[in-house]
């Protein structure tokens, strides 16, 4: 294997640690995310499988074309979300996946996450929502206090190609306070949901193909720059309400823990800050 960069080694350390902790022989259904960090998670998964340390009937639910290929190349079985039975047939809990391991573009102190740098956030969010646990892996550059602090490429938004221009202009008309919950209810509600006075939405362009990125679902992606995101749920909701928006790459309160690799080889493990305070 060629020598890894520091960043890749950090990603690999985090991915290996998270897989070792979470992919126990009891895990039968595993969600597999997308991106460069997940490549290392699948590498470790294949090793565990070869060593007979995974469930004999382990199946993996992919989140993209890339993820499907990784799983197949590792000799693991894929499963379609539609073929999995809900764990709670009475409808109380839709989770049929034991745990999902996925990367992120940025993670805040409450483990709200920006995803979709690889345009896979629609399937990733669907799989995360069907999982009992979402575990995020990445290198230390993803570890932030507030979303938008380090990731400056914007929030990925998957949109229908037939209306991308109109969706772009509707997003750009959002104002920091326009969609804050109960904006008229008094001073407490007057906090801005995001930093910029006017968001900027850019149609993501393909590399080595003329024209826009087309997602695995046949849609386009707008990268929406709003600066720092002080209220991720309000921003997610405001954008999601625009007709033609298919999914927003903000995952609010879905992740239960995150593993970040550092350049010195150490790993930082995080849970939401509010839970740390509750435990103090
Ligand atoms: O659409 C892509 C996904 O959300 C990725 O998980 C995210 O972009 C992080 O990818 P990477 O591990 O390559 O930084």
C-alpha cells in the first residue's frame, strides 16, 4: 500500500476505531455511508469479516453507487432498505438498521452534521433515519463548534433539475430571520438562523464532464452558502419547504457519536455537548 497522507491516515484511524467498536457479531444489518473516509471503514469491515468476527448473516445497506461498489468489492452482501422489515411492526420505531457508519463534511458540538460533499446526502439521510444509531467518522478538519465555521463550500441541497433556477432564487431570497421559528414571538425568537444577509446558491459543476453534477437519483445539487449556521434545524426546514427541494444536507440530531482522527495518530470521540453537560 502506498504511504497515506496525514489526513488519510487520520481518517483511517477514526474509521477503524469506529468499526471495531460498533460492528460487533450482534450487528446483522449495517448502513454503509459514502465518501473517502467510508472507504477505510469498509476496508476494516472486510478484515473483520475474513477473521470471522462479524455476524454470519451480516448485510450492508448502501447509500450510493460508490458505497454499493465498495461493499461488493469487499465480498459483503448488500440489502435493499425496502426489503428490511421494520423492527417495530406497530410503527413506533422505523429503525431496521442496527447501526450506520458514515462520513461528514462538518460536525458541530451537538453533532448536527453537514453532508453531501459527494452528492450522496439523500440516500444517506434515508438510511440514517432508518438506523438505531448513526456514527460519524472523519479527520479533525470536520470537527467544529458551529456549522459553517470550517466547511465553506455551502450546504448541499439536492433539487429537481426541472426547477433548479427557481429554487436557487427562492433560496437566495431567504433572510437570516425570515424562517426562524416564531419570529414574531418576541426577543428570544429574534436570533438569526444563519450568518449571511443573503444566501448564495451555486449549481454544482461536474469534473471531467461538461455541465452539472447529476446525483445517483438523477437530480442536481445546489451548494448554498449561508455563513455560520446558528440554528441548523431552522435552516434545514426553511430550505426543505421550497417545492422541488428533494433533500437538504443538514442532519439535525441524527448522529449519536463521532470519531475524529488527529494528525498525531490520536482519536477524538464525541457525543452531543448537551449530553456531556447532563452527565456532569
Ligand atoms: O455525499 C457525500 C457524503 O455525505 C460524505 O460522507 C461526505 O461528503 C464526507 O466525505 P469524505 O469522507 O470524503 O470527506
